[in-house]
C-alpha cells in the first residue's frame, strides 16, 4: 500500500536578500504570490497531497486573509516558523504522522514540473530519502580571503564533474525524518538531506530540473517572470 503524501512548504523566512519590506514568498510573479504558485504546482501534480505551510508568525494572518480574499481553496495546516529553517521544519513535522512520505520544499521554488513532482513522489515510495540534484556547470575555485578583502587561491582544486547542487523537494519516510530532526541543531544542517545523512538515513540522489530555481534576489525575480511567461507561451 502506498504511503500518504505530505508536503511541508518552507516559507518562514523574512527574505532580507530581496531588499523589500514584504517577504519574498508573498511577492507576485504574473499576478500571483510565489508561494501560491509553488503550492499550486504540487496540487496539480498530486491533488491528494496534504499541505503544511510554514510562515513567519507575523504573516500567518496575511496569508490566511489572502487565501480567503482570492478564493485560494487549498486545505493547509499553517505553522509558525522557527529561529532557523531547521527549527521551522521541526515545527512542521509535529503535524506529520508516521508511515507517510513527506516532501520538504522551498516555498520560493515555483517552477518544478508537475511530471517531475510525480516521479519524485513515486520514487520515494520505495526509497527512504530522495534528493533531487543538478550538476554544477560553472568552473569552481577554492579561494581564501585576505585581510584586505581580496581573494587568493587555496592549494586544492575542485573536480567539477563530482559536484552537484541540491534542490527541493527532498522526500523522506516521515518516521525517519522525524527521528532525524530530534538531533540537536548544527550549523552544517543546510538542508534536510544533511540532517538525514548525519542521522544515518541512506540517501538516493536523482537529477532535478534546471528551471527549479530558488527565488532569493531581485535578479531571480526578473528571471522568474521570464520563465513564467515562457512556460505559458508553450501551453
């Protein structure tokens, strides 16, 4: 029997790198908040997914009012974010039962295709931890910062062919991820896979999608507008 699907959407940040007063997840692309576009893509792929949305406590009312005003009828459990992303996911997992699969996804990654979402969920039925990644295309340099702020080369070199960038959603057997999140916080916990790996959960890595970008800067917002327009023109 397939495990039930849960989605934890992490949108608890303040979005300071975007430079505006409004958190980035509420900024609009083509007339809709990024957060709504992200959730809609998952509902399109898996209508039966149970949604848990993590938000800054000061903006839970903002999002609730928006959903009512704009008739965004998505049953979702709203959870207050924590001090870090780790603590936000920890809060959300309190509302996920054992025996399910739970996807943790950045609320500002709205462009992952519905087909790839379905493929990841299907793969996660048979593997305890599924992590989408993309090969790095830039030439990488290991550098050290000098006292005057300039950079100097470090002795080691990087084999680009072995370097991949992690994406979300990262999908886990819920009972395993919940146990992993009982560990104490570590600054090396930069995503859920790093939390799971330290706990000893075997990870399965698969290729993601190049357009599954995370919108964090004003430049990303411009790119998102272009991607959205292109995707609509192809339909």
